[in-house]
C-alpha cells in the first residue's frame, strides 16, 4: 500500500509507524534493522545492533504467517492485512500498557536468564514455558517486573496478568510445535500486547528477530530461521 496521506507517528528500532487519516487503522513499515550488540544479533537486546538485508520483508512474512495461525487459536491480534511489496502491515490501533510491556516465554535457559540466575540455573536447562514480564525502558535496560508491582503501579488491572500469561504460553506452544516439525528448537521468544476496544490483543510482530532458536545445536541467524519456517 502507498504511504501517501499517512502521518508518521514514530520511528522505531525495527519498524516505522504511520497513522491513517481516519485513525481507524495504523500502518507498520518493517525495516532491515535487527536488535543486537556490536554487530551480533540478540533478540534480548533493546537496541539496534545490525542491519540485515531482507530482514524487513522476512519479518513481515513471518508475522503474517504466525498472526493467522494464532487467530485460529481464538487469541485476538491487531493484524488486518499485510503487503509484502511495500513491507507494510495494516493493523488495528491499540493502546499500550503504560509505556509498553514485553512478555517473554522461556523454553531453554540461556542469555539474560543465565546472567541473572546463574547461581541456580545452568545453560541449556529445560524451562517449562516460563513466563516473565519486562517494562519497556531503554534507560534502565527493560527491567523485570512482578505481577504485584504491575497492579500496584496501575500498569495492569487485577486479572490481566493471568490473561497475558495464558496467551503467551498458548502462543509459545503453537510456535514451538511448528518449529519442532522442522527440527528447530525454540529457546525463548518475546511478545507485545495492547488493548483494542478494551480487549487484550497481540500486537507488534512475531518474527525471527523476536525469538532465539537452534537447529542441530547451532543458533540460527534471523534470515536462515525465517527461510526454514516459511519453506514448504
């Protein structure tokens, strides 16, 4: 779709956000940037670390594929349609929880989990869809936050934490199963949720840049992962 007549709302790390004149929809433009540090891809980082040619359209295709499958689970998403020729996804407008939350689901211990809990956890330890929430705050490194703190600070209403955990774990079960059919092991994955018409919906994207995966003991780079998932 053409961006003519749309208003730029935000330039994000991996996507730019445009608003339609009637405010009924929002257009996301996927970019070739990926999170990481010192040129190394890391979905757990909160900064752009590298640019990967083809990352934008790859992320769009994966997001479209997974959002459609998630919708079949009965979990609402913000996606309306997507256009690969323009690297765009048209979505419903959604209100963030305060400045935004990231819901993380961990299947295997690695990365920041080991840095935090290395006294208790070992690299590669199986985790049973462990659910974590972080607040979006680049200056403070997107810190973890508890359910009680989320409610006390007015970020979530009572009961909403349980909905986020249920959605996160069900979506992860779906995605992990799809990947396992292709010989890919999902280590961890992150999601964002918001509210549309006062209903919690999955927003943002689900792409190779949102997850950490291994095949035959080797971590897959985002482009290779996307090709494997979308093939066949």
